[in-house]
């Protein structure tokens, strides 16, 4: 053990000494200091997986400590499938100001930030402010990771159905972080007819009160000005994307709307995490 330590220390010592020298020689330029750190340390190759545990999978607000295994799992996925090193960090904070300040302060140690399982609508503000404050990639996985895979699935589904993606009538059940991000990417892709629902029904401009992100959705979706619930939204629809949690669904099976009212070649993308084990991926 002692011999191994000597060998490691001897091989690393010259590299360690060059970093402070590089920093001292360029101390007048903050940009140069950052550049040296990125090339001589692992910061540029390390991802911070950040969560407050407020919206974990299908479990909801379980808190920071209980969410840590999920964040460790995300780090394992980064390593297994992308060869990226990452560190799971859970925060005992729910205030956006505190979360943003904490992440900004630890950011010199990292090359990217992956926000995970932070509830809406706070997640929108937190991500926006971190993107503005940090000179590195910042992504909220629940929003953009979900949006990318849904767009990929719909692109293929549209080919199978023989319809242009832009002409599909799409219903999105759930207006949390995932539902909003999927709506945004589909609008950007050119889809014209999207109806979004939350626990109160179809999000539309005639509703008495909306939080800001839902008011914005109401102005840019539902072009046929539908009102009511999921059964009204599904009439003639081509696609149903389910993001809503079990708690927001009708308890009685009789109140479940039928998808038979959708178009003949309908596409279902159920994304909610089931309370019971679902079907095998096989």
C-alpha cells in the first residue's frame, strides 16, 4: 500500500504543481483561470445531478433524503450509457432563490447541471435563472428529456399512421413540467392542434384563473376552443399523451373516458408511473 501511494503521488505531483502556476500567471484574467481549471481538472467532464425531492417519479414530494437513491440511479445511467461522471446532490431547500444560489455557488466544480424531479411551476423559474447565470449546459430532465423522447416517438407514429406530424390532433393529459415541455417542443415542431388538460379539465382562455405558465399555454393551444374534460378533448383526436399522476385521475372506472372516440389510427403514449408494476418491456 505504501509503495502504491508513493508511485501515485510521484506521478501526480508534477501535474498538480502546474495548475497553480498556470492560475498565478493568468490571475488578471478570470476567463484564463476558468480555462485552466477546465483543462487541468475534471470539472468540464462532471455533471451535477440536482434535486430537492419535490416531484420524484410517481412518488411526489418525498423530500431531499428520500430522493437520493433516484439521483444515484440517474448518475449510474450517465456512466453506463454515456460514460459521463456525475455527482447526485439533493438540497434541503424548496425556495427557488435558495436553490439557484446554491447551484451557482457550487458550479465551478462542474461542467453541466442536470435538474431532476423539481416540481412545477418552480422548475421553470429555476431552470431559466440558472441558464442565465451559468456559462454551462443546464437541463431539467423532466422537461426536456421527456420532450425529446416523446417527439421521437410521435415522429415514428406519424409515419406509421400515414399522417404529417403537423396535422395530428394531440391531447396531452397533465400540465406539469413534462406536459408543458412536450407541448412546447410540439408547437416548435409545427403541430397546430394541441389540447392540454390539468386536474380541472381543458386549459382554455375562458377559465377564471390560471398560473402564468398555464395562461401562456391557453393562449397558444386549443385552437378549436374546446371546453370540458378529457372525454371532450379525445373526440376525434389522433394522439393521447398521458403525463397526469394517479391522484388526478377519476377513481371510478365508470368515469374513465373511452379512447374509442379518438380517430381510427390512434396513438397512445402513457407516460405516468404506475402505482403497480406495469407490463414487461418485452
